[in-house]
């Protein structure tokens, strides 16, 4: 995966679906994918991809903020 096609997604959401910019940016990727329908293909961020990212970039405790 090389990243998201933001210009394409914005065209699909704002021009194709008639969303206002603030409506587009308020959507989650899953909501946008659902609105775009089956033509959108497979959702790029599924549970398997999320698990892969979480294992590659685990949360780390930052410790005491006061030093």
C-alpha cells in the first residue's frame, strides 16, 4: 500500500456524493467506504492491516511528564 489517494477520495466525496468539505472530513474511512459502495473495492484499512500496524508500531508509555 502506497498511501491514500486523497485527491481522488475528495473528488468522490465532495463532487460525486455531494458532501460539503466539513462533512467529508468528519467521516471515518469506513463511513466513506460505505457511502462509496461496492465500486470502492476492498476497504484499505481492515482489522488485519490495523493489527499489522499495531505490531510494527506499538504504543509506548511515555513515563512521567514532569521529568
